[in-house]
């Protein structure tokens, strides 16, 4: 089974969030927040792109749908947990959002 471009975009998007987490934790401050926000914005943009690529080229199968869903959860969960770790949101927020 070959990887298709839409699934690769989903995987890349999921990996991007770890760059954002690094920027928030290790760089921190205004510069880290702005850089992390830019990376997260790119991940959100890629969420739309992977769906367009999948539909345009016929890669809209079950594996693609699941990889997109899992990438969405990885991004959201990593961001919420990091924000709680940095005491920017109460710990109950990621507890609720990660159990949805």
C-alpha cells in the first residue's frame, strides 16, 4: 500500500504540533508564543488542504478519514495539555477536551 499525498499532509500536520509545543516550552515568551501560533495556524491550514487534496485526487478512503481524524486529535490534545503544563489554562480543560 502506497502512502498518498493527503495522508502525508495529515501526518506532517500532526508532527507540526510538536514543533509548536517545543516553541512554547523551550522558547516561551512573546517570541515563542508568536512562533507557535504561526506553526499551529499552518497546521490548521493544512487540515483544509489535506481534505481538498483527498477529494481532488480520489484519496478519500477510510484510511484517509481516520488519519485526518487522528491528526486533529493529536493537534488539539497536544496544544491543550501544553497550555495546562504552562499554567495558561486550568488542568480540567485538557481533561475534558481529551476525553471527548
